[in-house]
C-alpha cells in the first residue's frame, strides 16, 4: 500500500530544500539519513540540496522551535544559513510561530531569525571564529572560519567558479579538516562587495551558501579587504552580511521562497 508524505519545497537563492514536519516521519521506516538521500535525489525523488525536518522545541530548551537538517548525501551539517531562512519563513507563514523574531535550536547553538517587512529574513548568525589567516594549502593561502560549521576561505582574482569546481572536492576532504569542510573561493570587488563561489560540504556546488557568505565576509574583514557591511554576490543571488565588531556578531539578510507543495508516494 502506497503511503503519502506531505512536503514543501523552498529555496534560498537557489539553494533548495525539502521541508517536512515531524509527524510525517512516522509514515516511513527509513532512517533519516536514508530518507534525505531518497527525497533529495533529483532523478528518482523530489530533488534538493537538503532535507529540513521541523520539530517542536525540547521541553528542556528555551528555543521556540527545533529543527534537523540533512544534506543530500545524508550527512548532517551543524548549521545552514539559507536553510534557516527557509525554516523561518515556513514556520511563520504556516502559523507554527506567531512572532516575527524567534529562536531556533541547532547543533551550532541557538540561532535567532527575524522576518522583515519585505519578507526577507535577517538572521543573527552568532560569532564567527576566524582561525589562522593565510595558512598554506595546495598552493592556496587559506583562512579557516567556523560559523558553527567549518569553512575554508580562499581569495582569488581568477575564475572563482572554475576553481570551486576543480579544487573544492579535494579540499573538502583534506586531512586538515577531520569533519570535512565547506570551500569558498572569493573575489573582492570593492570594500563593500564580494563574489563567492562555494563547494558545499555534503552537497558539492550549490547556488548559494549562507554560512559561506558569512565566513567569507568574516575572513575578508580580518584580512583588511572589506568593511563590515558587505553585499555578497552568489550564483543564485545576493545576500547582505553585516559584521558588528563591538559585539563580534555577524548578521545575514536575504530571501526565502516557497516553490511548491505536494505529496510523495513512499
């Protein structure tokens, strides 16, 4: 007998996600990593970069909502910037949360998104942890940044998209990164604008990466190449990143769009 699972498809600048609520999991015996692989498959499933599962908050936590996010390969990242914006729009627009500013429990800690008047979502992404600057790896000077998840930021004046495709796969799994890493190739266009191409851990090339945009700006600020309000150009669109130095916090603002809803035969 076929079972129907309800789902919603959303995207943040082309970084796309399948969203299901917790009760939908009771309809399948698949482990969550296997479910992510099945649903995210672009040929035999719905197709997406990741699966977001919305859970009620733990009784012991002080968060308004809880989530789990899995990459298309079944791995679980600690955080996802585009995903958290989609989650925020989903829970607010569906009436699961009534306030426009609320907290989400994630493996990277408590994250606070805010729905703005224009429908965009501004997210307090916490404190970027910038590690050694200009460390040498595979003939690149790298800056490593932790945004709750690991990033390897490389500045270039070359073809950033081509470099991400060529070198992203091997840098992601380099021995230097025991949990693997996201890889950003960054071109500084001005003091207030950068271009970023990302090889995303567990997904490969994606059209946008919210934590990658934040990591790139944090690295660029430390390297002295940008100011603290930066427009980040990604293949899927624009994110606006603000680093508030006084409190050492970084904020990300961008869109989150509904694509379609449906029922999947399992």
